C-alpha cells in the first residue's frame, strides 16, 4: 500500500493533465509556435518518458 501511495502524486498530476489539456489544443499551439518548437517538444517529451520508464524499471541505480 505504501508503494501505491508513493506514486499517487504523479498519477494525480497525470490525470489532471489529461483532463484539462485536450490534444487538439496542444497540437494547435504547437503549430502556432512553429515546427522547431514542435520538434523540440517531442524530443523533450520522449526523453521524459524514457527517464520515467527507467525509474520504474530500476535503471540508473547505483547497485554496489
């Protein structure tokens, strides 16, 4: 149960973002900002997703 409660704040933020940010609005804002901004945004999002996945899967730890 403690493990579940440890990830609750992250899950709560993710749910709020999915409820309040529609994908159409996000895509429209990216096109307004320009192609390079969209490319940088996609690279940042993919980087964050890889970082989160490595944290969940135990990568990057210092196991002595």
